[in-house]
C-alpha cells in the first residue's frame, strides 16, 4: 500500500475589522490556494478579535494541532497591533528587541526615522527568525511552527516567497473537476456510490446559478492520482449512462462572481 | 453609569472548498456587516472541513460561548451535505423528517419531483423551525440559538430576511472613521493616548497604499455615542495640533480593491 505524506496547517486571521464587516478578508483564500500548491492541507481557519487572551489561547490550541500555523494581521506600529507580544506570551518566551529586525528597520527608515512607534516592529518573541518583507520592509516572524504574517494582502503575499524556503510540504492534493447543467440532486446517488467505492477520494458537489445557466460542479480530490482518475472515470461513466451530458473542468463563467 | 446591552454571535463556515482555496468565501463579510446592523457583535468565525466530528465539536463549543451561532454551507441534497445531521448529533436530538419542510419541498418540486435526494433536505434535527428560502425553497434551520444557513451567497443572504424576525439585537456598535495621508507610525502615540483615556472605545488603525496615495484610516467604535464622539474629538484635535491634516470618512478609493 502506498502511504501518502500528509502535512497540515491552521490559520488565524486577527482583526476586529474583519469581524465588524468593515474589511473583507483576502488572505484566507490566497493562503489556502498557496498551501494547496505547497502540498499542505489547510484544515481550519479562525477569524478572531484583537484580544490578547483570545490570541494566546487560539495560537496554543492550533499550533499543537497542526504541523504549521499561520497568522495574518496585527504586526504594525500602532497600539492595536498586538499579535507579536501575544505570540511571545503563548510560547512563554520573553518579548524582546530582535537585533536583525532592528537593523532592517534602521536601514529602511534611517537612524532619524527610527521612532519609538516603528521600533515596536522590531519587538519579537525571543528566538524568532525574520520573514523577509520586500514591500514595506517590517519583517514577519517565524518561530517554532508558527509564521506571523502581515495583514495587508500585498505584503502578506510577498512574505510567502520567503516562507516557501522555510516549510516542507507533503504529497499534494490533486483535483479533477467536471460539471453538469442539471441540478445536483439528480446526481446525488451516483456521487454517493462513487464516494463509497473510493474512500481515499473526496468528492464535493457545488451547485451554480449564473444568468440563464444552472447546474453543479463536481470536484474530486485525492493524494492518490490513480484512485482519483479511476473515481473520475466511474463518475463520468455513470453520468453518461444515466443520460446526462458531462463537461470537463469548471463552467466557463466560473471566474466571474456567482453572488 | 450607562450599561449597554451586548449581544454576541459566532459563525461557522463549513466547506472543504473554502479551505482548499477553490472557492472564495463571501458569506463571512456579508454576515459580519448584517450582524453589526442588527446590534450583534460577531466575536469569532471558523472555517472548517466537511467532517462530522469537527462540525459537532465546533458547534457545541461556539453555541455555548455566544448568544447566537450561525453556520453556512452543507445543507444541500448530496452526500457531502452533512451539516444538518451533525447539528442534530451536536444537540443530541433525533434527525427526522420535518413535516413542514416536506410540504415546502413537495409544493416546490411537485409530488413526482420529490426524489430521495431532495427529501434529504427535509431531514432536520427534531424540534427545528424552518428558515424561509425565497430563492430555491429548501429551507434553513433554526434550533435553539443556532441558525443553519445555505452556503450559496444569494440564498444565504435571502434567508437573513427571515432570520431577522427570530433574533434580538443589543445596543449597536457605532463607528466613526477618519483618515490621514501619512504613515500610521506617525500617529501611534496619539492613538495610544486616546485609547488609554476612553477604554469603552476601540480604535483601529488600518494602513492603505493605493496608486500614489498612502496613509492610514482610523476607525473608532463603541456602543456609547457620547464617549465615541469625545474620543473622536480628542483624536482629531491631537492630529491637527501635531501639524497633520485629518479627513472625515474613508478615503475616496476605499471601495476599490487595495490588493
């Protein structure tokens, strides 16, 4: 039997502005995509408030449960940026000025521009390693299995370039997608049958409505490509046998909004 | 002293497709906004996989912690729609055919269209009350302090019309917004000072970069409007005193994407 290597991750989105609805989070979808490409399975994401105790508890729960933990948000220079100090609290290590981070900020802002507020961004849990920020310089933090990233999407995305050097993925989840122009309930039995035969393949059914078109997209996912293609073959065969048409890939309007 | 009535909520987004990055969740932002308008504070949102045990544990944790719990996703007719049965498991009640839901589906699909797959959508925890779905009819579920909503954004949003009749909000969080065209680190001290004086007001600082413009938006939030406006006055005064310009509201490009 072919055993697959599975690597997991959790994510914490930190910020009152997401929970109040002011800001639409863009980091979860980007990180989810990126992790899938790295062969890492994102198992859970939590959006929490700017509250120190909540950050500490959530970090400790998720860093124990998954191979990697990613946080976004709360590492800027103002009073509401409390992620770094609470990562230190969660780990039980001192919160100290990081000499390398100090040098990066001094280099960027110049000795005169290194205000007290900006120096807050050099404060990190003891033992932290920097994550390079090619956009606005103030670095992210890597400590243990935790990666502390910025909340601003363009900065967070740029930090992943450096993160990719510090992580090791497992076997990738491979996926196959087909769609039909008929309601998903017509295919519920077929999907259940294929699902029962191939337990290493997960099958998702996602209905769509778009202008005049409606139907469902079926996504099959597995680390085992052979099983995946067998499951796909069985499903397509059953769909056609039942007298329906079956199309490869996502529907053409997939990239346009459905809400 | 004026005591404010605070009503809280948690949210669970259920779906492998969000965690794999295939689908970009749109329900969190919409619900967050809507809850704020109802005077309900969304304290936490979790995105979890289509996994029965995870659903049960998460539902039981969050329904105990918050006044209301909302779930989205996983209530359709196919094998991967497992939310309803796991809500029943979480509550320890039988999972049964709901006569009212049966009537709604029979009325919609006609007696001949009521296939086994579609009948799954009439299965609910015993004692459930329906949430009206004016779009595609298959109802949501209200039981205890839990509201089980569809995952498709247009359906989920339409269900909120009925949900609004079944909930009671508290005192609304009121917000005031200003912005400056200078990096937030220049204002870190001022923000901290205002924050220290008005502990019932939360102050968020959100940097923006947009084409040639950069700066920061400051959002003040409180249930206490008098304190809110005093805090706003103090902050604006300090900003101007320090020689900066201060503008009301969000920057004009706020509604355009910043990533």
